[in-house]
């Protein structure tokens, strides 16, 4: 037995799936997908063949109409899910038929009242880190890449998008769903339509993505359309916010090489989307909270765009090397931001990240393993240890190398690294070997082992020195002596400056100062959720009850975990009354959260209560 990934049942001795042909029937009334999947294996295989599943019902396993024996394990691993074992006899392909469950951890099914336009249902995926297995049986590890095609049968008043090429929208045909015949679906009914997609590039399963709803779109560039619910104001404001996308793609190409995914479309999801952005290839998913009306949402787009090279072309082999995805992408994102918005914006991002990294090191002070770039995740749910460490310590490591070798040499190295490993899944050692090979002697100048395997923040990390950054940090520190910023000092502040200021306020600050800050600058009502949540988190920690109404509205309006985590955590660390309040709000709001966000809030509660 040689598992390739602590988060998957995939066995190294069993062949990879090279292609998957999916047929999906969306049944909105029961929040279920009935499906078939034709697997093509790299080599014929005899004996046990393992696949990951979670909350799936398997109906049949067939090869040319002959049944293949299969069984689901009787016990379910809380992290990996349920093992599906097929017994193959020199098979190199087979068809599975199966159904998802309404509690599938990758899927959020929204009833019409939970959507923006209130008239049509909606469903969307979030597969990273290990949720693809709750949609289809798979080798759900980034160590294995697949190509796929998909036929989606949906109500005809809706449309579908995927992180893949759209082939056609057409009436359903009987022969589409031969494998699903025994399920008696209304496949060809008048009110159904089929959308076909193909993904020709091999991708890790966590990049599988679709959304089905009443979607409209606007063209914003030669390879970019913005999609959102039709009839909501979001579409127009998103088109405006993201009009600079093509310029960013061009900057990305200058820095990292050709853009390999043809299209770069953007889908703005309902507010319950649990992340800021998800780098689904060809079709990035975004929270509507990034649309602030001032173009600052471009930073999140820059990040997801950067994943087109770092993450989607070169992928971490397992989640234990997640920094290879997020650290590289944070570095690449800041280079793109610097190129299009200038050094000041990029430096403020570095500064916000620096503060975030220091806070995370504090959060993990009793669990130092997760302050390491490369860490052991045996028996660990990646959603439970998600943090800024892989992003910001990873960024710091790469920036340290850039400072050592100089920018132009590092740029050349990055281009070479991407060209060498594209469409591969690699680990930390593979990166280090390539680094040492291409920058001889680097291990004598930088302690590579300390950076990748050590805990905490190495002393040669870098806190920004730019004057805009230092001014804001010292202004925040002065709050300890009661000094608050004057009107003239904050006159030209945007969201980032406020975020940096709030994040650096000393712990000892008085409740009266929080109230004074808000009455002057209306931070609790900011349209910028980064600012609003940063402020509300402070307000909770200081026990300022007057803001709890706003806290409740916020927790019920958005499902982005970046906002849920700090607010619920501040509440459960507070008084008994705060805990009761947190529980009540969660009970009332949880239906509106994505299943991944629901579990994260549950685990915050179980840790602190
Ligand atoms: N790939 C991540 C989101 C993710 C990570 C989903 C791990 C599931 C598991 C995405 O690229 C990301 O980092 N999003 C950030 C954006 C930010 C850094 C600009 C987010 O959601 O906050
Ligand atoms: Zn990312």
C-alpha cells in the first residue's frame, strides 16, 4: 500500500485516469445530481481499484454492459470520505452511475429567495481542497491530473458555465444519457436543455468547477467576459470594476510566459461564495464583495490570474506543499499589481500580508507544524489549517531569493521554472533541486531548509520600508497613547490604508477610541468589507455592544470565510453573552452559507466552547 497523498485513497500502484466523460442531470427540487462517468485509464488494470467519494450513492459499475464488482467502505473517514473499490479484470475503461447528496460538501444549492434576482435557483461548486469527490468518484489528489468532457442537463430557463471550453447549448437527445436509462430521468423533457463542455488541458480535480443559474454576461476584453446573475446590478458594476483585466493578463504574460488557457472569464457569485476568489481555469470564481467601485477588486483578480501560471500550470503535489501554489501566486499577484497600479499599492499589500503572517504565527503558537511551509497533514483536514502562512511566508521566501539574486535574474529563473514544470504536479524538494541547479550556491546564501522546514518567521524576512507603510503603522501604534489620526492625515486613505491601520492598532485600545474612530470615519458602515470586518472584529474584542446589530447584518449578508472566521472567533472568545449571540446568529444564517463555511464555523465553535 502506497498512498500518494494523505488526503486521498489513491494508490501509487494503480493507474491514473487520463480522461473522464461526465453526464450530469441537475434535479433542483431535490438538490441532487444524477450522473454517469466514463473513466479511461492510463493502462489496463486487474484487481482492486480505489476511488475517493464523499456522500455519493453508487448505482452501478459497468464495462460494455457487463457489471464490475464494486463496494463502498462501511466506515467513512472524517477527512478522506468513503473509499470506493472496484474489482477490475484487465479493464482500461468503465462507466459508473451515481447520485450526489443534497449535503455534498462541494455544492451550494440556492433556492430562488437566496439568489440576487430572487426568481431562479442556482447551484455552484467549490472543489478545493478535497471536495471534488462529493460530486464524482475520483482520484481526488492534485498529484493526478485529468482531462474531461461534460454534458450538463439543466432546466431550459437556466444556463451553465464551467471552468472548461463551452462547446454548445442544444436540445437534449436520448442517446446522451444511455448510461442513466435505469434512473428514469426526464432527460428529453421540453423544459430541459443540454450544455456541453470540454477541458482539453490536464488539470488537478480541485479545479473542476461549474455554476448553473440565470446567468448573463458582459464582454470586458478580447478574452474576458464577466458573468453574474441576470437582472442584478452586479453585472454592470462588475464589468466596470474589471475593465482593466486584459492589461493584467498582458503583464502576467510579460512576467511569466504565454497565457495557456485561451479564455480568462470571470464569474461573480452570490454573496455566500466562501472565498474571495477561486482560480478555476478559464473561468475564475469571485465573491461579489470584491466589487467596491474603485477598481481595488483588481487585486483579487490579479491573484486568481496569477494562478494561471502558479497553481494551475504548476500544481502542488499534495496539500502539504500548498505554499508552492499560494506563496508563488502571492508573489506573482504583487508583481502584477505593481506593474498596473504602482509600487505603493503593491507595498501596502505586502504590509497587510506581513501583519497577517505575524498574527497567524501567534494563532498557531501551540501547533507550530502549521507555521512551516512544508508541513505534515496526515490526519489533518486542509480546511481546518487554512491560513496566511503558505501565502505570506511563501511570498517572503521567494522575495528573499529575489533580493539575493536581483530582480532580473529572478524573473529569468521564474520563467524557466514555469516552462520546465508546466502541466506537472510537484513537491517542495523538486522546486529546491531546480533552484539549486539554476542558481548555484544559493543554499550557502539563504538557509533553504530553515525557510521550507523551519517554524515561525526567519530573521531575514522583510517588513516593508516604504514611507506610506511606516507612517500608517506608527500612527496605529500611537493609538496606545490616545492619539487618533487627524482629518488631514486620512484624507486620501482608501480601503487598504484603513485595513493596515486597523490591523496594526494595539490590543490595549479603549472602547471609547473605537467609538470615536467610527463616529468620525464611519468604518462600521464601510462598503469595503475588509475595512468593515476589521473594524467590527476590534469592536467585538473591546466589547462595544452598539455594533452587534452591524455584526449580525454582516454575518447574514456574506458567506466569505475571510469575514466569518474573525467575527465568529472574536465572539466565541468573548463573554457568555457573546457566545449565545454567536450561536443564535449562526443558527439563523447557516442555511445561507456554503457547506464548507458551515463546517469551518462549527469547528470554531467546537474549539472555543
Ligand atoms: N485557491 C485559493 C482559494 C482556496 C484555497 C480555496 C484553499 C480552497 C482551499 C484562492 O486563490 C485564494 O487564495 N483566494 C484568496 C484571494 C486573495 C489571496 C486575493 C481569498 O479567497 O481570500
Ligand atoms: Zn490563491
